[in-house]
C-alpha cells in the first residue's frame, strides 16, 4: 500500500486522466487499480485534481462523451462509449454540464462546420 500511496502522490494530471478512463470513470475501480481504498483515493483526489473525486469523474466522463458524440454523431453511441447505462442519464448530465442537450449540441456543431466551410 505504501507504494500505491507514493504513486498517487507523484501522479501527473495526464496520467490521472488516462487511469480514470481505464477505470471506466468508476471510483471503486480506480481505487482498485491503485491498490488503495476508495476512501483514501477520495481524500487524495482533492490534492491531485483540486476537486471532489465524484465531480472529477463525472467531468472527465462528460469530456470523453462529448468527444465520442462528435466522433460518432450519435447520442446513443456516445452514451454507450462513455459507459452510461442509460441514455437518459447521459442526456441529463450532458445538459447540466454544457447547458444544451446532446442533440442540440450536435446540430450546433454541424451548423458551425457548414458556416466555417469545414464540410
């Protein structure tokens, strides 16, 4: 456990992001990957990412989901790739984070590409 704690202390933000994705944005799985308790990981996350772990995980998941949405142009596929069990939950979280629905965001992106001549 001492090695895991040292690893947690020395992590850079990029590695933290990659391991977060690898854990499927799940605190329990992330703690398991590090070999520490979830409680310890939650405490350490304040130092590592300057916000509570659950907020960090949700934000990272939504950043990934936004990328998947633009890549696939499908709300369902983006939700699935970001490991949401329900599309409705993805839509709700996306709208809370971006203040726009995923479908409206896609439409806005399409219009931007047309206006700017990217298509």
